[in-house]
C-alpha cells in the first residue's frame, strides 16, 4: 500500500534521509518513530507528494508519488506536523473548502463535512473560528480534514504533539477507531503511544531506518539480558551474594535497602524465577514479590538511537 | 480546473474576513470620492464661465474634463493599494504552513494560482463598484456617454488585474508580506515611469519602452476608447506574470 524504495533527500549538501526503504501493507497501522530531526517529517512529506525525493521512489497504491502526484494525493489524507489551518475560517467553512479541494461535489459535500465533524467530535465547535480554538480542537480539525473523502491511506505527522493527556487519549482512541478502514502511517517520538496503537514500528535515526518490527518482537530481539525484580521480607543485603552464585546470573543490584528490593540481571538462557524463589524460601526469607521486568520500548529506542553515533563516526 | 471553485471561495472569504481589505477599500473610496468631487466642482466652475463665453462652451466635454482625470487619479491610488491586496496570497500561506495542506490536496498548481488571482480581482471589482454611485449621480445631473464610461471602467479593471498579477508573483517570492508588497510596489512604479526614458534612449528603443509603460495603455481606456492593442497588452501582462507565479510555485516542491 505504501512503498518507499531507497528514498534519499538532500537539503543543500546535507542529507535529511538516506536510503529509506520500507513498505506498509493494506490495513496496517505503522508507527514511525525517531528523535526530533531524524527525518520523519521529510519522509512523510515525500510520501504525501509535498516534495519529491532526491533519489528513490515512493509509491502509494502502486502509484509513483512524483509522476502521478495528483492521483496519489486523492488517496492520501494528511495531517501535517504543525497542523497548519486557516485561522480566519470557521471549522465548518474550512472543512467545506477542504472537501471541495479534494473534489467532493455538490450535495455530497455537506454530508461528508457532517460525517467528519461527527467522527472527530466537533459538533459544538463547527461554527467557531479556527483561530479561537484550543490546540486540542485544532488537532481534531486537522484530523477531520485528513478524513475527508475517506482516503485509503492516512498519514499523520505527530498527531498528539503538544496536547494535554486527556486530549492525547481522545486522539488515540480516534485513531484506534480509524484503523479498521484505513492504512495508517503515524509518526511520533512518544513511545508508549506507538506501542499502544501500532502493529509495527519503524525506527528512524539520523535519516536511516535502524529497526522495523512489532513492538513485542523488537523488545524481545533487542533485549540482551532479562531482569528479575524481587522484593523480600527479610535482609536483602544477605541475599545478594547468594544469588550472584546462581548459574546464569550476571549481576545483582540492591535498589533500596529499606524496601528490600533487588534487581537480578540474568542471561536469556532460561527462566530463573523458580530457582530464585526456591533459594529465597530455603534461606528462610519471606518472598513478597517476584517479576520479570521487560525492557520497555523506550529502553530499546534509547539503545538504538545511542548506538548509532559510534557507527556514524566510523563511517564519516 | 479542478478545485478552482473551492480555492476561489476560500480566498474570497479570507479576503473579506481580514481587516486589510476594509482598510484598503475605505482608503480607496475616500480618495476616489474626493477626486470625483473635485473634478465635478471644477467642471461646474468652468461651466459657469462657459455660460458667458460661447467659444469655451464648445470645448466643454464631460468625459475629457471629469472622467478622464478621475480615472487617472484612480489609477494612482490603485498603484498604492493593489500590493496591499495581493501581498498575503502566497506569503501568508508559506509563513503559516498552510501551503503544505494546499500542495498535498489533489489540486493542480494552476487552479490555485488562478483562483487566488481571480479572488483578489473580484475583491477589487467590489471596491471599484463603490465608485458607481458617483457615476449614477452624474447620470442624473448630466448626460454622460455610458459606453465611454464603461470603457474607462474596463480599463481600470484591466490595469488593476495587471497590477495584481504582478502582486501575486511577488507574493510567491517570499514568506514576508511586507517584502512582497514592497517588491510589487517598486516593480509597478518602475513600469509606470519607464516611459520617461523614451526621450533619451533613441527612437527604436524609445518605442519599445513606450510600449512597456503600463499607464500609457491605460490612457486610451480613460479617454473612452477601446483599442485592441491596449487590451492585448494587459492580457499578455497578466498571463506572463501568472505564468511566472506558476513556475515559482513549482520550485517550492524542489526546495522543500
């Protein structure tokens, strides 16, 4: 549905993205993750026909974004990063314009505008002037214009940036609802959000794709060690040397002695939890809590993004 | 011309929703009223004198003595205000980022250029219509030649459209509205006064320069004469600058 093939874009002598290749299948919701300035918006702007790549091909629905720009633009609903809107228009006026610009005509136009207003919960704001709206409402208007004419592909650039938590949850719920009818590419630098909404994640850093997989797989693959957290009723300090002698344990660290909490780092050869439990109980110490700590997507992200600079250095 | 109507309506709405239009319309109409009034009063004085002097009475001509100076005065005000009407068209869209929306909608660039141009010309036509009550008053008091007057109005509309086509172009050059207005005003003034060079550049060059002068072609219209050469001049002028705008807009994509 969305194909990027070796996309490279130079701004002057500086490459914003280099050799970005990925595909998004029909009906998928894919998260596009990267730190600020990694090239997310550049890639997205190429896919939405805002600008052509320096080299490489982008295709939507098999149509070249450059050569058949108008047809591609018919199929894509786009929410730009800063949500640019015409401040002097009313919400309804703006949506009418956007619908007209997308080629919705005559009688269908009013119905289509009403439909997206309902989806985005803008009924009460329909006659307000966009310049007077709060950020959350503006974001919804932006989303509403992207949904006009029911495009098969939705490209949302940072749809939740700068919103308060309540609005973030709302927008997220909205995206959840949309996944059934649309192929969605969503960029973000907020990880939990991507982990929640997306089936697949593309991680981009310094203009290159560094990883692509499901959030769960990424976690599994990149986790070099497993961490077990345990909380005991007695002296955690005494327990530490004993645990260190256990086969497969790499490191034991005490978190805070007051709460008797320990972190045990193990290699991934097998699950050590039963063994640890037996050992603690055999020592006559009460075991209060024992759990496997998964590396969060955030940790993986940091890992990928911070590993990159050393490779960069050696290349250049 | 896909999407022309949608963009045209939006542009017109924006023009009427923002205060610049009203400031421009107010200034234009106050000045136009003053010019019209002066021309009429002066004509009135001359008429009294002509009552005593039959030789002079033969020379009294409403078109020549009231309407031609009136149209000429309007053209000067137009030179000042048209950059203000056009300056925001592209500059603002680029500044606020709405250009990104516009360029990712399935709209051909030429629809956008034409719609913006048509909208600002329509807004000017609305302002210009504000001078019509004076003409109706004239019709009530005297017996003006309506065809000649219409010709004058066509001329001022064409002159305005030419100014605005250049304004659309300078607006597409920059993100700053002030710069767009200054560039457009400078270019228009240059085209206005270029005819002065005629006296010292030699005869062949002089004719070329004379032809380029933007007001020279207006004068025939102001006299109430419809000359296809002048009509053609304005049409070519408009098409040329709209074409340049189109090329300029295409470069946005390449520059990103």
